[in-house]
């Protein structure tokens, strides 16, 4: 399982229907579970992004499909980052030449 961080902004459609956002979040969680992934944490944020979702997915292709499916609904735009845990970070750095 890999971890991803989705930085999300509401579209105009998302803002016009903001009261429905918690229900859409529940549907997004269910969609990801159908794809064998799961949410770790969800944050409503202030600043450059409206929401941050940290989630696990089996692989990059699944994460990409999840982001595309969300985008197709038209309520949010996403920027997705793959996150490497500290152990993986240390292993990556340990194998650098130089």
C-alpha cells in the first residue's frame, strides 16, 4: 500500500453545493474503499487549498483512477502527491551514490 496526499480545491460547482460536501466526502471514501484503498485523514484547510486528504491506495494507477473519478464529478480539483514514509526516505537516501 502506498500513501498519497491530495490537495483539493472546490470548483464553482463545489462551492455552489457546499452543504452537500460531507455527503460527497462519504461517497469518495466509499469509492476508494471499493478500489481497495482507504482514507487516513481529512482536513478542511485555510490558504491555498480547501481540503487535504491523506489516503492509502494499492498503487499509483489506482490513485490516479481515484483522482480522475473525483475530477469527473466536477466538485473538486486535485493535486496529488505520493508520500514516502520515513523508513522509505531513509532507504532512498542511503542508496545515493556520492
